[in-house]
C-alpha cells in the first residue's frame, strides 16, 4: 500500500506539472489532488524536488525500453557487423516524442529544472550522454548500409547525431512558442495544442535527415511517423 501511495503521488504530480508547470505546483497541491494529508506525502518525499527526481527516474526507465537495442556493436569474438534496421530511426523518434508527451513538463522546463537541482542535473547529464551514444549506434549501421548517405566522417556523424538529439529535446517547447493563442484551459484543447506541437517537432527532427536520405525513403518515413503520431492519445 505504501508503494501504491508513492506511485500515486508521482502520477498526480506529473499530471499537475504538465497542466500548470512545476513552479506553480506545491506539495500541498499534490496532496490535495490525491485527498491525502501533507504528512502522508512527506512520509514518501521530503520536498517537491524529490518528486521531480522520481518522475525523471520513471521517465528514464521507460526510455530504456524505447532505446533498448539488439547489440549494434561489432563482437570481438565473431566480428559480426552491426545489424541494419531501417525502421530504427522512426521507432526512436516516435518513442521519444511519446515519452515527452507523457512527461511534458520536462520538455518544457528542462533548463530551469536542471539549474535549480544539481542532483537532477547530474543524473540528466549522464542519461543524455548515454542517449546520444545510443542514437549514434542506431545511425552508424544505416550509414554503413547507405540508407543514410553523404554524412562524411565519424565526426560529421557525431555532429549530426548531437544536433538531432538537441532538436528533438527542445522541439516541443519551440513548436508551442509558435502558437500565439493563450494556453488552453480545457483538457481537450490542451491535448490538441500539444499534439500539434509534437507533430511539428517530429517534422523538424526528420527534416534534419532529409539531405542524407533518398527522397522516396524520406517521404515514406514522414508518412510512417505521422501515422504513428495520429495514434497518440494525450490526457
């Protein structure tokens, strides 16, 4: 039961953070939302920062599933070449954007959250470095197979990978800044606005790869990603 309460606290906090922003939500707001006492909440978390860290750890665990790959590194024993998976890029992009949709407050407020919490910053820096390495491991076989071409040397590939990661990380808040309408008040309107931002963000990331892909393959990738995002349900 104690673990259930801890999980419910994180669930409620994520919902409120997404709706109102982290700064506008207090531990009392979270407790009130769950109809539990502040003391009950403090039994599990000493402060809001600990709740944010728990949410980050949960998001990272879900991301581990998104990024879980069959080994793409050459085996020292068998010298087996990396596997080529033409759909890997699409899965990583859609999976990541779905994560950002569930943990929207991280996508919107990442710089301020990291500035205010050195512990979270340290955790995030380690995770981000790992994700960039994983993305490069996804891209390298595609380059070797000619599905991604004209990239250049390893340094150019790394630069493309880091650029794609950066754009993907901040594409949702950027897309939201292009919508001049006030923040929606109804859940349905908020979901529609967020969905539009996610789709725009996905297309921005994909466009980075357009010069390195055949036109037909790029067009097919855009269609697949749009189709997958249409299935995305936002609360």
